[in-house]
C-alpha cells in the first residue's frame, strides 16, 4: 500500500501491532453510532486483528484502508510506527449497494473514523483531502461519501475536502444516508 503524507500526518497500512488502537477506536459507541443501520461496538482484540487482516486485502494500489498517524516534532522515518500517535482510519473502498446481498454498487467511497481524542483538530479533513487526491491521481472518475443524517461533523469534512452534497439516499448500507460526491477534475 502506498504511504501518504500530509504536513501533520502519515497515512500507512495497519499492522497487527495496531490491534490495541483498533480495538479502542471501534469499541467506542461515540465512534460507531453513525456507522450502518445497526451500529455495534468491537468486543475483543481478536476481532481487531481480523479486521486489520481484512483491511490488508482491500489494498489494490488505489483503494485501501489507512492508519492515520500524527507526525512528531522530531522527524522519524515513515517505517517507524512509534513516530506518532494513531488518530484514526481513512478508507477508500468499493461501497456496497443496499439489499440483502450487499452487492457492489460500482461506486468508490471515501470515509473516516477518528478517535475522540483527535476530534476537532482537522485530521479528518487533512487525511481525507490527501486520500481523495490520491484516488483521482490513480484514475478514479468519481468518489462518493455517505453520512448519517445526524452526523454534522462528517458532513462538514465532506465540504472541506471538496465533496458536494447531492441528496438523501437509501442506495447504500440498507439505511438512509446523506450522499456527497466529487468528480475527478483531471
């Protein structure tokens, strides 16, 4: 997976060493509450490891799931996983269509899940803009984002990174979401 960098963040693949962070992040209802029709929290480290393995299989050179990590004041190499605190997850992946089979919709989704300790610092916008640019640079014609209608923070991030609100839709995830899109400017 391609490692992406922004002024304050490194976006890198998750590894098994990140399982405790993944468990902490996804065991919080304040993180999970807007995800899907029936949000649920992660229960144990084994579930975190299984998710990290599934994320690794999503890497196709364009799409993937990145661990978002703060850079430290002292410059360290990107490979040094102790270079800074993990803050969240950035996703660029095929989005499933609504329906019992959850078949691929044909669209690519951008999304983010950040630890509450990292909220309000602009990390989602900074990382999201980098991943959106990465997707367009690799030829994606269009990227979508969907948010729970009550998730105003994610809707603000969508606007900050250049996604345009389209409408409410029930096309994805078997629930009503607000749909945002961005077309490749190239």
